[in-house]
């Protein structure tokens, strides 16, 4: 019985936190946050592409110098 009462109490606390105490974003706030995340991903993707391409070209140039091919 003690286990069941603990599970019941836990579940009630979860419901209280999620549906009563939580502050949910408005649709406008959600759209703005989504835009920020998408722009951040795009900028990060460009940075990763730039560094990956640069490292590829650097390794290719060093390999060309060492092997002479």
C-alpha cells in the first residue's frame, strides 16, 4: 500500500507541475523561438561546412606536397 500511495502522490505532483504551475509559450513566442533555433542551426551548419571544407583542402595540399602527385 505504501508503494501505491507514493506512486499516486508522484503522479499528482507531475500533473500539478505540468498543467498548473508550468507557463506555456504563446503561439507567437513559440514561432519566434522556432525561428531562432532554425537560424542558429543554419549558421552552425555553414560554420561546420566551412571548417570541414578548409580541413579537407589543407590535408589535400599537404598530401600533394608530401607525395608530389
